[in-house]
C-alpha cells in the first residue's frame, strides 16, 4: 500500500518560485515502479493535470504549464517535488500528487490513478 502526502508553503507571493513535495511511503520511494503525477484544482474549477515524473526520472509536462513548472525527485527523502516558476495568483489551488502503474498523460480522473494524496493548498497573494 502506497501513501502520498503533499506539503507546501501555504501562502506565497506572486513571482516567487515555491516548492511542493509529495512524500511517498509504503513503497521504495519515487524510484518504485510508478509514475508520479501532480494535479491541481483552482477554487471553483476542475482538476488540471500538470505533469508526471517516471521511476527513471523522465518528465512529461502539460504543454500549457511546461514553462512554469518543474518536477523532480529526491530519492534521499522519498519525495518527488513540484516547483512553480514565477507563480501568479492563478496558481492558487489545491495541489495533489498521485501515482499510477502506467504512464497516463493529462489525466484528471482519480479512478485512473492507483494512489492519490490528500492535497495541499497554495494561495498566491500579494
């Protein structure tokens, strides 16, 4: 059983570059044979797929967010991370991490993922 727990800064200012982390437990960390994804949900809107990193470290991004996000993994901490580059108020959302056994791109249907975190809220405001 894999468990995912997101953590993040909570409140950030525009133009900052915050990091969010997803801690993986119950597996051999982000090198376990899963694909590790980030999905977000802005207030009052639907889920938005942001990107995914594979167990080999390959990354895939949403075309609309590629220039503003960076996904990486920290095997020493059993985490994979999301960095928001020069964040804007539109980055206000609940950010979720998820894991799937197969590579699925741009998927926001929770049923397509094997594991899903509880989410961490990020509010971007000056």
